[in-house]
C-alpha cells in the first residue's frame, strides 16, 4: 500500500515537472531580457516605445522682415525631419552683428537682409580673431535665399500731392517736401496733415536703414558707381541728409528692424509717417492690411537701387558641431526647393532659386496683382555695393546729423 502511494506521488511530481518545462519553452528565449520575459514584438499595444535619441538643436538668427515665410517653411521642414529642432530668433541685421561680435548670440545659422552686413560682420570678426567666422563653399555657403529691392511707400492721398504731374518720385522731391516750411499746405495738400513725415529704420541697427542712407547718396550724386568716403562726408551731402532726417520720428520704438517698422506704420497710419522706405516684399505683404485699416498705399522705386539678397550663412565657430552643420545643410536645401521658394514669391519676394520664375500667369502673383499701386518686375539701375569704410561713414553721418536717434 505504501509502495503504491509512493508511485502516485512520483507520478504527480513528474507531471508537474513536465508542465513547468512546457510553460518555460512557450515563454521563448530570454534574449538578454531574463527567462520567461516577453520579447519586444510581444509588447502589448499602446505601450510606450523606447525613448528616441536627443534632437539636433539648430539655433537660427534671422532678419525679421521674412519671419512669416521662414516660420512656415521651418514648420514644414520639422515635419519631415523630427530629429532636428530649429530654434528661430528674429533680430535686426545690424543689431544681430553686435550680438554676434559680443558673443551674446551664438547661432548655427544666420540670415540678415543683405550681404553688405555679412561683409561688415566678417571684417570686424577677422580684426578681432584673425579668422573667418563663416563657412565658405562656392554657391552653397553663403547662399542667397531671397531677393528684394528697396522702395518708397506712401499713403495714396500723399502720393498724389508729392507726384503732381510727374510719374517718378525721387530723393530731390522728398528733400523739397520735408523742407517745406508750410508743410503739406505749401505743397498743395491738406493743412491738417501737418509737416511731411518721412521714415526709415535706424541705420545703426537695421540693414534697410543703412541702405536707405546709401540710396540717399546715390540719389544725391546721381551715380551708381562706387561711393567714396569723400562723397558721404562732403558738406553738401551732410546738409542733404540733415534736411531729410528732420521728418523722421526719432522716438519710434519699432525702428530697430524693418519688419516691426512696417507693421507699426500700417497700424498707426499717417499720424506716424507719410512716406517710408522699406523692402519691396514688405510693401507687398502689407497692401491688404493698409486698405482695411486706412487707405491704399502707393509704391515708387528709387531711380538708383540696391538688392537685398538675404544670404543664409553657416557659422564656422567653436560652438557649432558637425551634427549641427549636417542639419543646417538639410534645412538650407529645403529652403531652396521650388515649393518653399514659391511660397516666398506669394509674399512678394523674388526667389533666390533662379529656376523659380518671378513672372507667372497666376493672377495672385503679386507682380501681377499689384501693378496698379506701382509694383513692377524691372528694377533699372542697380548700384555698386558700398564698401565697409563708406558704410561706417554713412552711419557716422546719420549720428552726427540726428544726434544718434
């Protein structure tokens, strides 16, 4: 009897052992996860996946006038490249130069309004550190993202008075208008408009303001060849600048960047300025807002002009990593694609990608849509870019004749 009971216990023990072996074999190999643990492929639905690697952070300093286009483009880029975090910061071009030189800003990418500012920054950096701060690689770095010239923009009522029977507006007309001791009434306008108010951004902080001073010199001498230091320091030109600058609001807080300046002008209307100088693209983008808030605007092209090429620069400094340089190239290539460049065209910019045409059959193309307010494709006389010494003296001219405001 005892022997029979022992055999029963042994049979039960063997049966249980077999079951355990079977269950262990069904659990699969541990693959380094421990015996009996489920494999990754068997993880329940809805479980949290393993954390992805850290993103490549890409600080990008840019001039504010192209902010809407750039932010929209970067949103599209980050959807295609979630591994890259583009950190955009808008800043006036000349203000950005000061921040770069002081070390206050350390971006990987920088896109000011114009290559002239890049030259100023490069020269000053090399004087301090004996090294080029930018990557130079043919047409890749720096590369021109967008193109736009400068234009006069006036409220339509003011433009009719300023033009009279003429079809062209120039610096001499503006000088005479601002100098009028009777203000608008002396020009045949409404006395309630007061004196003629002319505005532009601060040339010591913003690229369009500095270029405006250069255009004053080109207009004063009626030349498109290289300006000299003697040209911009001559007493006649100093007096010319002083007269025109009387019409500028020295207390305008928006004057440090062209984007903010144009928006402020549209918001505040003729009480701020009657005529301003801004980028063509900004004038185009603000047409609908101007009509809805005040009255139509009119656009006139200076008889001698400059291109703003919005260069995209890659910093070649100790804080930029190889991973950031690789990410920057991906973003640069994306910004030059036809789809992204066409989006800039709709905002009034002439594409930097020469394969994207300015003139199209699209009725919404601003160069078709806004012909009646003065927008045109041809920009006849483009001046030679002033060198660094001339630009420095132009800024000194502004400071001497306005008290720095």
